[in-house]
C-alpha cells in the first residue's frame, strides 16, 4: 500500500468519526451546566429547568446574598432544593430527610453533605446523593413545575420539609401560608420582602402533589413545631413537613411542585396542564 492510499484511508477514518459524532450528539449534549458555578450569582445556575422556564429547580449549597449563593461547586453541603432562582425573587424550598424533623431550626439544621463523585448534572436533570440521610435525590422540570424523585433507605420516618420562612439567596420572606388540600396534596404561598431593585413585596404561589398519601402534615412557626389548625399553618417564619412512615429500602417518593405569581388556582392549572402524569423519565427527556 503506497503512502497516498494510507493518507486517504486515514483522512476517511477521521471524516467518518466526526460524521458519527455529529449524528449522535445534539446541541444540548454539548452543554456543560457546571460552567461558572464557583463564585457565581444565585440566578446563574439552572440544571433542572427548560429554556425560559419559571422553574429553576436546583440544590442550594449556600444562601444569604445575590453573589456566591444558590449552587456553588466548592461548597460541601446541600441545604435544600428550591424552585425559583431569580436576581430578586426566590421560592418553595424542599428538603428530604430521615428520622427526626429539625425544619423549625432553620435550613442549616437539616443540611446534608454531598460529593461530586455521586452527582450527575445535565440540562434538564440533576441527581445527587445526600450522604447524611442516605437519600438519592433526582430533579427535573417543565416550564412551571418541578418534579422530584427521592429514593430512600429503610427508615421508620422520612419527611419532606417545606421551609417557607427562611431567606433563600438574597430574598427574605415576610409571611407564609400552607394548607393541606388532600391526602397527598398541599398548597400555599410566600410573601417576599421588597428589595432595593424590587420596591414592592411579591408572592410565589404553589401547589404540590405526592405520588402517595403522606402520614402526617405538621409544621412550625417562629422556630416552634406546631400542629395545623384546620389543616392550615401560617405566619412569619413558618414552614411545613410531610411525614412518611416505615419506608422500605429503595422506596421512591415523587413530588410535583407547580408555581405561579398570580394565584394558587393558576399554580394548579400549571400542574394539571404541564404535568398530569408521574413519568419521571419522560419529563427528563422532554426537558
């Protein structure tokens, strides 16, 4: 075989390799969502989201300011998974835990260690292992609804915490309201304090559904655990948690959280319109 034949054979191999890659890879596959996640702003990172979506569902590793909050690569703990990450608004914090509930003590009391070695991040999907609880958390989203899938270890009690009173990123909360509306459903809203760029309070309404009935709906107000009154928990510094008892190893709990800036009725409409099913993989593929 002469040198010219070898050269053309080599070039043909390169062209075919690039052709196969081009056929297999979509533009979204080339995106690295983790770019600029060290020292970035609260609203810069969006893994479980769709383009121009209201919901940006991500793990929060730091709160307290616009810069260096939200998801920060170099932090060691996850405080919660929240659904709104804008420069001047935030909202609907969720955290799965096992054993005793400490949601009334603030976000830091229920945080969990995590490792990037047990984390998968791509556009429309985020998976991470919560080391302190043995829970695998998976997140995806439609435009206005977040979908969670939590895989639990064997445990006598597990809880989904909804901290509606703590500050998220740069946003402080003035008031929160949550009520049970069914055996597997709650709804409510939070009123967010004005900021120097947003001079008026703003509201984030939500409706959540779980794929199985919860065993208890309890909450807290001003740092004190309280029982609901007529299925309602409300006030400044308040939150709620859903309890599931006697979960088996590998048992999953799915959670939908739909949001609106208009009303709980609109949040419910967003949920029923965008996510009428529980097919997690379908939502990941569509995101």
